[in-house]
């Protein structure tokens, strides 16, 4: 039964991923995510139901439009696949609980932010601002949702104080970086950091920021080592923060307690 439910959530994740692809394509273009119906970007032909089966349609059509044979972006396949895997994993970890709903919301949210910033180098206000309101509500309900918290740092779990501290620290830290970098860091990252703080609270926001910086540094070094002529010189930071936030929401308390225990062992504090 458990395996069957995991598979059902995988299928649900595929459908969610298909919807996320619509959001990723249309929101940066200021288009409705409802109208017009799904269509081929090359020929404009409306897609039939058989063309919209997640994963299967892409594989069956070999990545090409049924009507004009134009290439279908591979990202559509990968977003659906990753969304399916994430939803299945979240169900396996949290079961049918309120935490599952919260985590599925954050997974969908940060998938959109990840892909849009990666493709367009922009973090959309129309995504961040509504998400802040939802994150605020979810974070205030953190005691009931029992989202991960640190056992070492006895900071108030949930509540407005925790939410305000997390959002304020994230926003102010990146605000200072944006001023100091003189354009090297976009204001979208500042607002995203505020959202992350609302989602994770304090001190977990620090874990997300540090982890995002580490991921960005590692990938940056690798890309510099293998960079080819014509490759983009600027790497958006939003994708790294998005991944780091999801990791923090799931494993942040374990990471923070592990680091604190290690520091205690070596007498750092």
C-alpha cells in the first residue's frame, strides 16, 4: 500500500510539474497561465490531450511537436520528472500530514523561482510577494506543522517573532550585499532572501544562506574551469538559494545540530 501511494504521489508530481512548466514559460512574458490553452510555441497548434501526458508524450514524440516537428525544449521533460521524484520523496518522508502540504507548496514555488532565474535572470515580484504572504502564514503555524527546528538553539519555534527575525535577517543581509556589490547582486535576490527567511525562520535562514553560498561557489568554480567561449559570465544566485532553501526546510535542523556538535567537540564554543 505504501509503495502504491508513493507511486500515486509521483504521478501527482508529474502533473504538478506540467503546470509549473506553464508558469515558468508564461509568467515572465506577462501572460495568463489559464488562457490560451497549451499550444506549440513554434506553430501555434493547440495541443491535444495525448500531447500533454507528462513524460510519456515527450518520449513518444521523441522531443518534437506532433504537428510541425519543431523541437520541444528538454526542460519540460526534466521539470516534470524532478517534480514527480520530489513529490514522491516528500510523501515518503512526511506521509499524509500538514507538513506534506507545506513542503509541496515550497517545492513548487522554488522550482518556478529556480527555472525562471536560470533562464531569464529575473526573480518575479508576482511570484515572490504572494509567496511571502503564504510563507508568513505557514511559518506562524510552524508549531502545529512541526517543521524541523534546531535542538541546540532554543529560539522560539514558530510565532511572529521567529518569522520576523528570519525574514528581517535574510532581507537585511542581502540588502547590505546588494549595496556593497554596486549592481553585482540584483534586488530580486534581496526580496528572495526575505522570502527564504519567512519560510525557514531564525536561525535556519542562516543555514540556507550559507548553504546557497557554498553551492554557488562550488558550481562557479567548476564553470570557470570548464567555461567555453560564448558561455554566460554571470551566474544567477536564485537557483542556488532555491535548492539551499529546500534542503534547509527538510534537513536544516540536522545540519545545524551536526555543525554545532562538531564545533563543541573541537572547543570552538
